[in-house]
C-alpha cells in the first residue's frame, strides 16, 4: 500500500461538547461548510458529499464509529483517493471542548500522488473546517439568544 497523507489538528472551542458534536455529526445541515454543494444521505448513516453543481465530483463516506460526544469516524472513497477520518471530542469543562481530528488519505493514481504532495494541503483543509465550525457555533449561539 502507498504511503498516506496524514494530518492531525486540534482545536479548542468555548462551547459544550454537545453543541460541537451536534454540528459535526449532522450531515443534513451542511451549508456552513466551505466547498460542499450538497450532501446526499444514504442508508446506515452513510452519505455522499458533492463538491460541484454537476454532481460528478463527490466522495462517499461510510460510518465506522459514532460514540456520542466522544468519537466519530468514517471511511472515505472517491475516484482519486480513499481514506479514513476520526474525530475525538473531549469535554474540558461545561463550555469548553477540545477536538482532535485526524485525516488519513491514500492517493489512488501515481501522478496524483505527486500533485497531491505539492498542491493538496490537508492541514489547511482541516483549518478551514475548524474556522467554518467556529463560525457555525457562533451563529447557533446568536440564534438561541
């Protein structure tokens, strides 16, 4: 098997673990996420993330583990890569949550391996996800006032 691209990022949010968890695992509410055009819910907790309006660029996600307020993990597969994602949710106190998200990607095609190392920064993708998540948490907080 080829060598994977791996990125692990941590973030602390000034919100309850329940608040963070409910946003991350809710695949029906995806509009807050950068780059996602649509999510199609499949059976058994699986889903497709669609990245373009034509629906030709998508990734299938297969749920592997969902322990409430603790661990969320799934496998990913599309035409260019396969991989695994795991999120750990750690309650620091009532309104503070530490998230550790790890993404492991295996590139399917030799030429794509070279391009991915040059142009595909998993760390930046994860940082954008955390920025989007923080913004969504803030929006939810403001809506509940």
